[in-house]
């Protein structure tokens, strides 16, 4: 990093090269699935990434950034305020949100992808109302039923969707999932299919609004399969920023 807080030229160039590669892979996956590239939005996951590298990503064209933790984001987002404003950047919370950090999350983030309980949704709705905001959110579904991951169960999803869709201060835009990490991508594909089926079931039942169309699924190792199965938001970190640590 230089004195101005910018990424070194070689680091910035490497980041741009990785970003170009990711965008090319997104385009190719869309082509295979007979989808328009405009249907898929990249969320660059910047957890544990230093500010100077995030700034380089914004300057290279990244327009949505995803952070996992409120405390970490509270340090980064103000530091990147001017760069974010110039690039019209949107910040998404994609990690588990503790209810006692809900107010700060609404202050910091433009979009919360990780609503993992009705109780959390109720708290966010109440606080957003106090702050005069209409907050875009996704419902996280734990399709793998992994104890290490957050999210409502597949069986609970439609009931929670129906309740959250009624909240005046939340805009329920769709569903999010983090499937089990599996090397064989053919074993991951069914999880993406199931999330898409849940979305269609919710729409068919008439329990959600017209804005309920997003599927946030797919990360660095499986985003192409996710796109083939209907992902509209892909959350990609390592493939853009390189390995952590």
C-alpha cells in the first residue's frame, strides 16, 4: 500500500485481471443457461479484505460489496465513504446478524441478504420503521440443515416468507442460501434447484409481492452452476480478491 492508502499498482492490476476473469465466467455461464448477463449481479465479498484492496475493486468497476460482520463493516464503510459514493456502491450484509447489532446494520448497509429468523425480521422491521427506511432483504434458507449455518429450514421458509412480506418497513426481495461445500458440483446443483423451486412455490402461492424474484446463491467455487440454476446474485470473494491471510 502506498501513502495515499491505495493498493500497489501490481496488486491493483492483479485484482482487475481476476475481476475480468470472473465477469467472463459469469457471461459464459449465462450463455450456457440461455440467460442474459443482465439477469445476474455480482456481489464482491470483501470480508477480511483491507480497505486499499476494496478501493481498488471499486475503481475497477465493482458496484456491490458484501460483508459478513457488522463490526468489521463499521470500520471499512466510513473509510470508503467517498470512493463508494463516487462509484455508486451498494453494501450488502451477507453474514449472520445478531439482533443486538440490528440497528447498526441498518445504518451501515443498503441491503440485508441474511434474514435467518422471523424474530430478526420483526426487529429489523421495527427499527427500520423508527428510522424511516424501507429495507431490502432476503430470507436465508439452510437447505443443508447444517448446524454451523444460519437460516430457516426448507419447511419453514414459505410461512416465514408470508409473514415477512407483510412487514411495512421491509421489502422481501427473494431467497438466499449457502449450500454445503462439496467438491463435486453435481452434488451442489440440487440445492440451487431447491431454492429456485421454493421461490416459484412462494410466487405461485401468492404470498409474496412482485419484487420477490432474487436468488442469492453461488460463491467462488460453484457460482457457475448456481447461475445455470437461476442465481440472480452471486457472492464471490476469493476469485476476485485472492486468498485471505
